[in-house]
């Protein structure tokens, strides 16, 4: 399992090199406090390699503490991204 963490850190550092120093520090700080399983989605959105849906997913996951169940049960109706959030029930 430790091998996976090293791989994720290597990917993060490799990708952060192209950011300006201020953004690099902020992204690195956020990545250090999120589950490994969410890092790739976050980096895609942050580095501009992902789609708008990647960015919305990353925003929502960070907002609710990286818990996908909480996104589904979100009650922040005033959020501009509420109608676009992932994991919601489709009626």
C-alpha cells in the first residue's frame, strides 16, 4: 500500500512543476489533506486536463469532505453547482 502513496506523490510533484509558486503551494496543501482515491480527479480539474464535470466533481467532493454520499444528499440548494453535482439521484 505504501507504494501507491509514493506513486501518487510522484504524480503530484511532476504535475505541480508547471504551476506558479502560489498555486503550487495551495494545490500541494490541499492534496496532502485528501484521500488518495480523490487526488487524480482533483489534479485533472486543477491542472486544466479535465472536463467541466471533473471540476464540478472535485469542487463538490472537497466541499463535503471527500464523501460521495454527502454529495448525493447535499442540501446546499443555493450553490451554483447544485443542479450539476455528481452522484445525485435522477428522477
